[in-house]
């Protein structure tokens, strides 16, 4: 499960670069090891939050949404549009 949440994507490069710059900004105020630990915790925190949020969105959408009315599709049918057609 943890490996699913930590998939590396292209936008992770931006996150890593931003966190490295943040770490460089923290170094004058604290020891480099503490700055590195803070950045590592922030990185995994963001990855966990994004993975949890993505999973909740997929659960909320189910099979997808109807193009016509925007409701949730269940059993390959839209409950609003298919009931009107019958």
C-alpha cells in the first residue's frame, strides 16, 4: 500500500526542487541535518496527503460521471438519464 502512494511522477521533480530550495533556506537558521529531516518529513507528508486525496476522489467518482447531467454512474448506467429514457 505504501508503494502505491509513493509512485514517482513528473511533477515530483518540481516538489523535490522546491523542497531542496526550502532546505537551503533553512540551513542558515539550523543545522543541515535538521533542515534535511524537516524536508524529508514534508515530502512524505505531501505524498501521503496526495495519495489519500486521490484515493478518496476515485472512491467518490466510482465508475465515472455522466456527461449529460453530471451524476455518478453506477452499474454502467446513469440513474437520472436512464430512468428518463425508459
